[in-house]
C-alpha cells in the first residue's frame, strides 16, 4: 500500500489538472468562441429585452397566452423537479381530475375527449418548453375569443411553429409561439 | 400503432449503438493489449509525460493482489478530499449562487456514491452543489471511477489468457490509458456536438429576468456540455440539476437524447466485444451479448407497452390519452423514447434519467426495478462484464456437475475457492438490497414520513432505493424524501459494499485462475460459447433474480398493478 500511495497522490493531482483544468477549459473555450451566445444558453429577446431561454419552459397561466404543461415546481428554473406521483396515488388522480375540470371551464368549446393528456400531467423537469401540436390547437378557440383574433389566423401561426425533427415527436415551443402571438 | 415511428426510433438508437460498439470493442482490446493504434503518435507522448510525473514504470507488472491494493489506494485518497469539499463548499470559490455546505450525513452518502460510480443523489444540483464541487468532485469522479473499473476489467482480461501467469500488467498503465485513449477523446467530441445543440457551457450563476407574461424567473445554468458527455459516456449518471437529463439544459432535444442514450449502453456492450477480441474468442462474446440482449428486451417490451398505453385511471376520465403516460416525461422525447431510456439506464447501471421513474406505470416501473435487481444485463463500465464473468463461473460449475465433468473455464480448472467467492458475490446484491429494505420497513417512524406515495408504490420506492444503491445504478424513485440521516447513512454503507466487494471478488477469481496451469480444452470440457450454454447462463440469472427478488416484486409493482383499473 505504502508503495502505491505516492504515485496515487500524484495521479490525483494530474487528474485534477487534466479533467478540471484542461478538458473543461478546452470545451469552455470552444463554447465561448463559436457556440450560440458564447455558451450562456440561447435567449429569446423581445425589443432587445431578454424574456426567456429558448430551451427552458416558463409559466404561462394567463388565458391570452398558449399555456404550457402543468409544472410541479411552477417553472422555477432554479429548482427543477417532477411531481414524482405514482400512477395509482389517489391524491394524484384527484389533481389530474381537477386540472381537467379547470381546463374545460376556461375552454368551454373544447370537448373533453379532445383534451390531450400532457395538458393535465406534469413534465419530468417541471420546465418542459414544449407542448404537442394538438395541445396548441385545442387552445386556439379560447385565445381567439380573448384576443379578438380569427381562429384561422391562429391556426396558421401554430402550424408555422410546429417543429418536426427528422427523429422524435412533433412539438411546439410555447415561448416562441407566444412571442409571435404578441406580434399579431 | 404497433410499429409506429416511436418504435422505429428506439430500434434505430439500439442499432446504432451496436454498430458503434463492435469497432469500439476491437479498439478497447487493442488498447489493453498494448497493440499499436493509429492514434499512438498523439497519445504516447502524453502518457509518457504522465508516467514521468507520477514516477512510475508502466512496464512494471503487478499480481492481482497488488492491482486491488492500487485500486483501493486511489479510492482512499479521494474519499477525504471529496468529503472535505462537499462539507466546505459554502466558503470555497466558484459559488455564485451561495450554496450552503452539505450536512455530514449527506456528505457521507454523496462521497460513497461518487467514488463508486453510483451517483445516487440525495440532493438537488441547483440548490445543493456549488460550481467548485461540480467541477472538482464531479468531473474528477466522472473520469476516475469508470477508469478504475475499466482497469480492473483489463486485469481480468489479462488473467484469462491462454497461459499461466501471475503478473497481470500495470494498474496505473491501464488506468491512464482508459482515460487518455477511451474516455477523454470520446467525451471531447460529444461535448462539442452538445454545444451546437444549445447546451450551455458557462460559469455564470443563476440568471434572473422578467418573463413574457410578467413574472420574475430564475434560470440556473452551468458548464453542462463538458459535464454531460462524460456523465453519460462513463455511465456515471449524476445529474448537474436535480432532474438529471430531463432538464432542457442537460438534454435539449431528441438528437442529444439519442446520443446520451447511446452512451448509456455503448461502453457496456463494447467491453463485451472487447473481451471477445482480447481473448480471440468472438463466439463467447456473441453468446454473452445475446444473453444480455434477450434479457434486456424482456424488460424493454413490457415497459414500452405499458407506457404507450397510458394510465388507465386517466383514460377513464375521458380525455385524449393517446400520447401515453406523460406524467414525469418531456414532450420533446415522447413516451416511447423515455421508456426506452429508463430501461437502458437501469440495465446499464448508469442511472441518469430523462423522465421520472416514480411516475411510471406499475409494471414498467417494475421492469426498471428488475433491471437493477438482475444487475448483469449490460451492467456498468467494466463492472458489467465482471459481474457477468462471475455468473459464467457459477454456470460452468453447476453445468459441469450436471453432466459429470470437471468444471473448467477457458482452459483453467475451477477450484473451491473461486466458486465460494462467486457464490458470495452473487448473493451479496440481493442480500444488501433486501436486508436494507427490510430494515427500512422495520423502522417506520424513520422512513414512513419520507415516502412520496402511499401503499404498494411507497414500498417500491424503498426497495428501488436500496437496489439502486447496491447495484451502483444510482437512479431513484425520486418521490422518496431521501435526504435524512437514515437514508444517507444506510444507503452509503450499502453502496460501499455493493461496489467494492464484487470488483474485488471478480479480480480475485480471475487472478487465482491466471495462476493455474493452462490445460486447454479437450473433448470432455463443457463448451462455453454455444447457445446451449447461453441458455444455461440465462436460466442461472433468471433463477437467482426470480427466487431472491420475487416476493419483493409481488408486494411492490405487481400488487400495485392488480389494485389499479385496467
């Protein structure tokens, strides 16, 4: 053991310099030089003011905006978290039922069978930036009546925002959609 | 519905992984064999400098006991360093968000969990760890712990060669090469890919601004691109943020999700093929890969099926449940890819999550649990193949006795000592998981209030916690409020035993075998690379897992399943 202590200590110091020093600095250097926004995260700006991060969902509770998914941490991006409720938990199921009822009150024209499940279930991170195209469509009637816009106009806007990557589910970024909605 | 795009995505991820793992396995075998590779001109001078600074001779060979002493020495050095940093991060530099020091029991658990590659986390990264701790502790452990197990694996490979040898290479040499030639280059490439997919790489603290609807928002950031690549590649799995790879900064889109998911099982599969190339026994490698994959698929298919089907209790409420069980999942990954990830995470002992396991349907959560219970389907970096090696030894022993032959593996006779070690190692994991859970159930005043869900599901949370600790997986049913002295101390102890004893056992068996006379195979030897033997290994795994864990599965996931509407 004694024989291996000195090389092991030296190895630890070298490891620190190599991983924490050189490896991180190289990646950070590349990020600073060429990555979007110097590696600080892509921000979304309105009139030169930062209103959010493209990747990080934010709270949209007002009826005039497209609402995102419910969040266990109210979209606090300094403390991410899911609900961690089990599928048979009676409290959890009560919460889902009341989310359905609330949605139907605010969206009286939507039939219950059209309400997509993600609008009443909480995401894993509590910061999900996206909803499915269906979940955006079911909110159009409400927003049209609050904002006095035509439904056709809003449908076109949602269609413009549907991202269908070559792999992975189609989704709509709620923040980008709402930024454009404000411009209508 | 059956073969929709969701399923095709999963098949694609798996196919790409295997396609990459085979050449990588060949490369890994070359690295530990000391054969020439095209990157020698780059790595040789770097390694020479490291050896010179360390003052060691990489050609000086060690026997298996010296290897184990070296392995433990490195861990002993890092233990107090890690513990000190975690308990003093409040005043140490690089703490823009004023994160407080960890309590002693939390620091104990975290240290046990980090130096063992388990990375079970009883804190949430945004609020529990400063940038200094993330950098010095996490980055170091992310490289160190997989390198240690890869080196241990190289020792075992070396011992199984067709010869009689007590000297099995140099531990430091294997260790350094694992980092310079395998972990570091691949991580660097992946980190750059991640950067261009929007992953932040910054040392600025939390950003506060006003949202579109007029609320104040705080967004935590960090040096994520460099962090994620090695977190996934080295099967470390400790999240920078509390929700791990479900966080949009840790996993921005489906493409990064694919890469991270490939990394889950890339090295475990590659090391299986590396064994085949190293010993020139490719059929043996394919047999192992086939057994692992069949077991993996048996977990995967039910998990994906029940997640896509969604929660029947919610279907009964009359809404559109066609996207499946989305509680705890992200829209950009979807239900199928999240379920796939969760099974790769629990069969590979990575433990990084992109969704909340606690909110899975009873049987799909049960499949995750079964993955960490079985603990040998793909398995961790190096430890996966080591664990499987121990099971093969047991199977050879039982199989040979069944047909009345001398137990012999790769030309070496198996003796009583090896079998004793193999039996102890195999029973250790069920013992730690089940005794831990039994103790937790016996002290309801300490554990009851920490459960995140009532009834059967609450029991599953407890058994999952200990099984995850013992198998070094590190994922969790996160509803469990596990930052209490009870959970911190008991899980910390389980982690230490669950990690080091199996490594010591596997290296010891291989070392003892290496010292024995090489006999070669004869017509009377049990063939160990045939489908028949594969079936026997599979039965062995099934019997051990089924007999030891079935009662626990019955009280947890199965009972919850039968108590729900269908």
